[in-house]
């Protein structure tokens, strides 16, 4: 179980296990937005106010976030997601039109 508005461990794993190449533009934007919100909530909500499972999930994910996203803000995370989604759409159009 996760805290209100937060991704549970199952959702986080599902997001990570599905290859980016198989995600729709909407999924990529959604992952970026909810991931950015989840990281922000993990940072501002005191551990004492988190459920046991949410606290454990934040700790498991924490090391990765500290090293790879330390300087990345919420706006940048969203921008990255939108950029990736736009590239996917462009690639899809290109493949449908024969690369023209």
C-alpha cells in the first residue's frame, strides 16, 4: 500500500520494467509527471508520516535518485518526459511514412 498520491512499489517496478520503446507518448509523459511528483513527495514528507511500505519503497529507490537525479528538478524531469514522448511520436510518424 502506498501513501495518498504516491506510487506503490508495484507501480514503480512496472514503470521500470516496461522498455521505453514499448511505451506510448502518454505513458512516458505520465511516468515523468508521476515520477517527479513521487520524488518530490518522498523528499518533503517526513519519514514519521509515511506508511511502513512507503518508507521502505523510498529507501530502496533513494540511492538511485541521489546519484542520478540529484541535480534534476521537477520541471526538468517533466521536460525530459515530454521530450522523450515527442521523439517517440516523431519516430512513429517517420516509420509510418517510410522515413519521409
